[in-house]
C-alpha cells in the first residue's frame, strides 16, 4: 500500500496523498494524518469540522449562514476497502468561510 502513497510533512503537520486507480482512472485523495499543534495556524488544511443544521432539502445553516447544498455520496479512500459516505456539497467559498486569498501561505 505504501507504494501508492506520498507523505508530505511540514513542521508538525503530516499529509498523506493516496494514489487510487478506479476503472483505469487515477486520482489523488489527500488525508490529513496530523493536525498542526499551534493554535494560531491558518490555512485550508487546519479547518476544523463544523456543526451544521439541515433547514430543509437543499439548504444548510453553518455558523448562522444559510447556503445551498446538494446531497451526494463519496467514497472515503483513507480506509481499505473504501467506505461510501453520504455528504453535502457546498461551494468552496462557503466551506472555507473566508476568501481563498487569506488561506495562501508564502512560507511552507
């Protein structure tokens, strides 16, 4: 299995990128294995899971913000065999809850 994984480490953050092949198509699946210990760390890799409330089909409220969402399914490739999960798809702007430019880092 390790021959299909790439480890990326920066400080105390560890990201594993899994390489999968499904029906002849290859794709990457990032898995954050170790969160940064510093409480002041920012960026897309340190966003914490959030609580949400389903208002009605297609609308979610996250941190008081109403947003359009689509129910979907995805396979979690961080475990073997992959597990099918039900999930909500929302725009990246709503998921990040701040402008994308604020998450860029000039230093790694």
